[in-house]
């Protein structure tokens, strides 16, 4: 990762001495960039660093560069002050993934509970049908027995004829 220079150098501008920090601050103010430490490092590297591409990339963002664009450039060039963003992004991504997994688990649990209730209802229905079937079988058996008895009562046995008559 790139590292900023630790010293603050001075440049002479119209008989005044202006530090790098003041130049960076003025430049950031003109572009209306937030005065965040990571932005100072980004602009320091753009104005005083070795890699001119960094300045060109910032320039392509236009007169009011969005913070997300600046952060993307800082991450791309692996600036030290942008390392914390990687950790926050990773935490954010992990939290989002956990939320999605929790939602999926909750949906799965609800489906399982509905299925269990349906099975329980089906089990009770099956038990009721078995009971009804047994009752109908008994009813048919009793009906058959009753029919036999009625036949026996309706047709009394014929008396035996004696040979004497």
C-alpha cells in the first residue's frame, strides 16, 4: 500500500509560504470535497505523489466528485487511509448475507410448521375416517344379523308331519 510522506513541505506562492496541507485543503474546498482524513491523503497523493493517473482519475469525477467515487479511487490505489473502508464493507456484506440467511431460515421454518399442521390435520382426518369405516362395518354386520333374525321370525319352521295322519 502507498504511504503518504510524513513531513509538511512549504512552497512559495506570491511571497507567501503555503504548506502542502493548505494547498490540499484549498483544492478540496474548491471541489467541495468533505474534509475527511482519507480524502486529504487521496489528494496529497494526487497532487504530490508519483502516480499521475490518480490525479487524472479524480479529474474524471468532475467538479463535485462524489465520496463513493473518491473512495473507489483510494481503494483501487490501495491508500493506507482507505483500508478501514475495506473492513467496513466486509462487515456490511457479512451482515447483509446473515440477514438474508436468517430470512431464508425463517421462511423455511414457517413452511415446516405449516406442513406439520397439515400433516396433523390429515392424521386426525385419517383417524376419523378409520373410525367411521369401523362404525359402518359394525352397522353392516348388525344389519345382516337383524335381517337373518327377521327372516327366521317371518317364516316359522314347518311342523313335521306325522306318519299317522
